[in-house]
């Protein structure tokens, strides 16, 4: 559940299941590890997740993609593959140890569902091979909530990128980040497994994200930081949890 006070209104919603949505819908998507267990266990798993966001977001799929792109640049796409046709726009992402947060835009019918299925299957198959395990890596299907206003999309993006990455801040997590915002900001802006750096201005143009509407809202790193500070420190951040 989110409870978010803007000063005049209260936004309160639950994320319980995948909602009906159509083309051009914006969706906050959550996919959690089974039994709360980690979905990535080392840095190579984390970097592989970034590659998945690129390679699975394509109508074309090569079962041997890991082999044919081995020892290439992180997002190298072979020239003999057909032209890339993304399934979704990825506006925001953050990888946490035991779950994934994404802000997606449906640009093709069924694109979000297919993209999430491909990511989940690939991560599960990889983990089972690597760690000699069986069964799904994830706790059922992904959950989602349709984002319907600019205010929503602004806030949810901060929840996904800033709040979650701040929880990983080495100096007492979110609480430490609230007490030392600027230092936490510098640290988070260099966390590689989130789109934080793309909006904070510390990363070159991404192969993964398409900022779209959110790029218009946060059209400078200063605007992104200022709004983030308001949410995290200014009394707007009241409570958040997924039920």
C-alpha cells in the first residue's frame, strides 16, 4: 500500500494483482523472489539482469543470445539479427536483492506480459543452472498498478529509484540517507543496477530506458534531485509497503 500526502490530497492504493490495461498505459510493476529469497546472489547475476532488460525487451528472441553475445559489449546486438522492436518502454527500474521494481509503458498489445514472462523465465533458468536448483525463482506472477496521473508517475518513480536505492545505502540504509541526503545521493547516483543515474545525470545515454513523459517531468538532474528531496525529507513520504 502507498499512502502519499501531497499537501492537499491523499493517494492511497494497493497493489494486489495484475490490472487490466491497454496501449499507452503506464504500469508500476513488482516481481518478488519466492519466499522472499534473493533473486540475485552475486555481481554477475546483477549485471546479467541489466542485459535482460535490454535483450528481453525485443520481439525477436535468440535462444543462444548469451553465447552469441559472450565477450561483447554489455548491450552488443549482432548485426544479423532483425531490427530491434521493443515490447515496452522502460522508464524506470531498480533491482533489489529479492525483488524487481519497474515503471513500464505498454507500447504493443501484450508487451508488458510477454516482457515480464521472458525476464522471469530467463532469470529462473539461469539460477537453476548456476546454483543447481529447481522450481521458480519468483513468487507467482508479477504484480502491477496502473499509473494514471503526472503526480502519480513522479511519485512512483521516486519510490522505485530513490527510496529503494537509499535502502541499500551502506550507512544505515534509508534512515541514514534521510539524515545525510547529499552523501546518499552521490552514492546512489553511482549504483549501477537502477535507472537512478540516468535521471541524476551521472550516466551516459542508456540502452535500456526510454524516459518519455518522465523525461519531460524531470528534464534536468536538478529537478529530479529537488523533487526527490521533497519526497524523502519534506514530509510527503509517509508510508509504503506492498501487500
